[in-house]
C-alpha cells in the first residue's frame, strides 16, 4: 500500500506543478521523459495519471494471504 500511496503523491505533485505553471510564461507541459514511466503514466497536463496495474494486483495478493 505504501508504494501505491507514493505513486499517487508523485502523480499529484506533477498535477500541482502543471497547474502552478499553467498561466505563466513557463512551459506547463510535463516533459515527455516524465510522462511515460514503467510504474506511472501521465498526460502532458498532469490531469490524468495511471498507476501500473501490477501494484494493485500485488497489494490484493498480499492482503488475501
């Protein structure tokens, strides 16, 4: 569960970053190299992020033991 919480925090961090820079001269798009990680996928604006299903499957497996 700790990994899932940390990944959610990471996704929310990028969302806050994109929102903060949205109406400024700074580029508010998340860089491509940070959008497509093995464990987390995000859109360029940070609104949508998806944690890899493997983490949820492993959590379910461990809680059912």
